[in-house]
C-alpha cells in the first residue's frame, strides 16, 4: 500500500500536491464512499488494484532512476518520454520531477 493510500484510508492529510499545466477538473471521493464501492462492486476493487499496480511499477522505475541514473540521463529520458508536453512545463516542475535543483537543470540542458 502506498503512502498516499495509507494516508487516504487512515484519513490523514496528504502532504503532496500536483501542478496542472492546463485547465483541469478534479474530483474527490470520501474514503467511506470508496470503501462502499469496493465492498459492493468487485469490479471497482479490481480496477483500483490494477491502477495501483501500474502506479507501483511507475514509482519503482522512478526510484531506481533517482538512485542509479545521472541527472543528465534522467533529463534526457524525461524529455523523450514527455516530448508532447515538455515545452509547456515550467523549469521548476521538471526539476522537481527529476529530483534536482533548477540550477542543475539549467546546467545540464543542452544549449539552444
């Protein structure tokens, strides 16, 4: 169970936030309502499990990348993986995602 999921079920406030790069509509669900859905609709529990497997795989990849890959390599991989939105992102967003400072990001980015 992820920290987010643990805090969600424990009804603790989450310390993480998200930035949106375009107009976004966000929905929320009360934990008791979610538990009700899981208890009464097995397909919802399956959907959640499959979603969490995907999230877990992505997080494991990010953790490995942070530990064993140089900042420049992470930047190049990020740029290729998110080429469709890369140019719309603020430097602070990219640096935060890569786990580096903005100064490091400016230094490792190729000259234009």
